[in-house]
């Protein structure tokens, strides 16, 4: 089993780290304060190929693999969870378009998303349907050559700035989960509007809002995949998205470890560096061990995705473990910093706030435990890797 990155993967990591350090990091605190979408950074990420790392060049991608994708998410997550999440969200939409779009849809949307000229969003969640995606109430009624969509979506990442959204709606209530269909709805379509922008605790600069559909007419040609395939599309894409969330969490852990080591080496109490104290060393040792474990679990899930094998279990394990560890160790980083860690002069309080969301989106960690248990109980105890 190979545990070394290839030369191409190392080059990708170095390129993203340079971009993260030189362009993103100097703006991270400002984004956290203003909560403004960093359009210039987003477009620069597109120029560098970070929005479509593992998609074919014919659609504007870089033609790399999923390991390279998670390396990008890790490096960006190390300096800004918001920017990492923004880029990962675009790759989420590209995943759906690439796997389920018609050739015409791919040609229309993928190059623009890959370059940062087009922004998409993923509209599944509703106020009464979060973890239970099959409980959505948004409806799409066939009317000649169009579908008429009515309903509201909530907590939609990039909703306020998106040029189009992939919306999931019920087309046949009698079929329950198999009666849900996905549609592409473009900004400016009559009956489609953006609701309130949420004021979030963390990952600021990555906007989230409601989306409202009121007698919104979309042509049948805007259907994504076949009628009734909506939940299949959503769950498949969420498996992929969970790998990226794990990678972002790894980046947050890396940042927390680096900040903690630096502080422990410079903070003096009782006549010596606090890094000499065994309790501080215990914090740092656990951070380092969990960071390694989370990284390897994330690499495994990404490698499985590229192999063409099922990766549901491995993606959920990576997401669950990495995000739980990120929450634990961003908390411990504040503890190491003491009172200073609770102040905005040090970035660890932002890491803490940013980490919390990773336990919630792309399926809460409680849902990940259910997914893992189900996969194991139906014969998935042995890894596919």
C-alpha cells in the first residue's frame, strides 16, 4: 500500500499553499468581520484551477485526482474554512453536473463553474426537512413542456450569489423518495427569488440563504438526471461532499496544531515555556495523532472514489472522525492559549467557530453514525480499500 503523495500531488499542494498563504490568509480575518463574499479570491481560485481539480480538461477542469482535491481543501481550510467551503461547494455542483447532466448541460455550465465565472448552489434542505431529505415539500408540477415549482429552501450555501441552483422537488408524491426530481433553475427566472441571508456563527464570507419558488416555470430540458432520480443524485453527491468536509476539518486541525505549538514555544509561565509542561504536551500529542488519522481516512475515501468502488462508508467515517476531532482540537487550542485564545487577536477562536459547522452540514455527525452502522451491518465491515 502506497502512503506517499505523487510528484503531481505534491506540486498541487505546494501551489495551493502558496495561494492560501499569499492571497487568502491576509484576508481571512477581514472576511470573518465583514461576512462579505470574496469574489476576487473566488475568481483567482478559478484561474488557478482549484474549482475543478478532478474534472476533465474538456469541461474546464485540471484533470487531476480526488487526492489532489482533498489536498486543496486541506490547504485552504488551514487558512480559511470559508474559502475552502466555497471552492468545495462548486466542486459539489460540478460532481452532480458531470455525473448526471446531459452533454448540453455539461457544456453550458461546467466550463463557467470551473473558471469561476458561474456560481451554482445546491437546494435540498428545507425548514422541515434537514436530515430527512425525503421529507421535502417543494413541488414541481408538469405543465406541458415546463414544470411549475413551488416551495422554499433554507440554509442554501452560496444562495445569495449563485447564478443558478440545483433544486430538488417532489414530482410524484405517491412514490415518496422515488418521486423526487432535480432541476436547474437560473437566476432571473420568474418566480425564483433569494430570501434572507443567514447570520452565521462561523465560516463567514461563505453566504447562506433561503431560496423561494413561487409558480416558477422551468423547461423540461432543465431536469437534471431522470424524473424520480433526485434522492439518488443528492445522496451520491453528498457522499462526495463529505470527503471535502473531512479535508476542510483536517485543515482546521493543522492550523490549530501549528498555532498551539507556536504559542507553547513562546508563552512563559512559572519561569519556563508552557510547552515544557506535560499537560500541554498531552494536548499537542493528541492533536498530532488525530490529525494523522483524519488525514489518512480522508485520503482513503478519496482514493476509493477514484477507484470506482462504493465509498459511502469510508466517506462517512472520514467526515465523522475528522470533524469530531476538529471540534475537539480547536477547543483545546483555545485552552492552550488561555484567555488570549478567547480573543480575536488570535485566530484560534475563529477556528473553533468555523469547526462547529463541519459537524452539521453534508449530513450531521449523528446521521454519519447511522450511515456507518447500516453499511457495517449489511456486510460492510471489511474496507473496500
